[in-house]
C-alpha cells in the first residue's frame, strides 16, 4: 500500500513508518516543513495515489495548559483534521482508509468503570478536544472512505514517550505512585499500537478503536512493576497537590482514571504481542 503519514517524525510516526517500510509498504511522510496543519490544506501531491492515510500530527499535550497552549492543542487537531478532509474531498481517487489518532482522554475521569468503544464520552478539556477531533474525522466517511478513530492510551516505547519520562526518578531511587495510586492507567506497547494501526489499515475495522492493551493497571500496580523491572524501590509517592502546583490543569492527565479495554481490535482479530504489563516492561527495559 501507499501510505501517507502525518506526524511521521514523532514518537509513534517514526516507528510506524519503519515497520511499514519493513513490510513492503511505500511510505510518504508529511512533515511540518511541508504542511502547517492549522493554516492550510496539505499539498495535493502528498495525498495523490495514497491507499491509506494515517493522521498523527498534533500539538503535544504534555505541557502546562496555558490559554495559548490549549488553543494550539485544540486547533492542531480540529483544524488539522478538517484541512486534511477538505483536501481529500478534491481528489478524484481517494485513499481507501483514514486512520485518525484520538485519545482515551475522551472518556474523562471514570474511576473503576470498564470502558469500551461503546462507552459515552466524558467531560473536561481533553474530552472536548477529542470529541471535536473525531467529528472532523467522521467527515471523511461522507467521502466514501473507511474511517478508524484510534483512541490511544499511554504508549510505552524505548526511544521516547511516557516511559522515558518515568525512568529517571526510579533509576535515582526516588520513584513512586502518583497521587492515590488508585487511578487506572491504560497503557500499550509501541509495537502493539503500530500493530493495531497496521491491522486497521489492512482489515475492515471502522469507527472507534481503543489503542490500549487488554490489561490496564492501576498507577500503584504500574509503578510497582516498573520499580521491579528496574530493581528499584517505589517508596516516594508524588502528592496530588504537588502535581497541581507543577503542572496546573495538565495534571489531570496523570490523575484521571480510565480503565479502557480494546474490544474492537480484539474482536476484529488483532492479537496483542504484549497483553501483560510485566512482559511489556521486560522487553522495553
């Protein structure tokens, strides 16, 4: 397949491009220097002859949420997706499928509730961003394309992402749970997320697909497994008030509880390489 990838230089996009090329696909990365996501439609040549488009581009969420940062987070996703769909509408030959990133932040704070693709959206800034983001992606379906909205969880990989930010305090013997530690963390190994994207491109999945592993963990369980994998203790919890002082409103990413299950991927036939956290961390570390 000829695959156009936005955000191809990012943590997920780099690995996706590498795996696709290894498996015989032709990859067309769409870089920031070629396309300002909020300002205009992507260049037509980046979409011509594409069989699939994977849309991953977006302003990083892991930053202090000033008013300006929130505007960029929203616009990069909503306007960016709108601009892609507008460009696609002008093509006589369109890609067969569009896999558009979204996030499990759409579910909001949900405690111990088990969440699947049929669960309703929650509330909060990230939930609102994801709802508008997915609405724009849905417009591609009206063009006759199969649309997959990939709600990604916490992605664990070797060269970037959430895990690399967690490692330094644990390696320095000062790691521990965050807040109460009771909040659920819906994680996924990077290679499984790439695997789900590939599977969604090549098989008839459509609509919402949760990009998470089948076995979410509480923060206490997660930090315990991480400490064990590093042969370190997990003795120094980070208080909720300290997170709010350090990160402001963005701390909700770390404190919200989302217990998400990948029912669509599993029922569609995808088999996870790393369904268990211990095995995932062992492979990565």
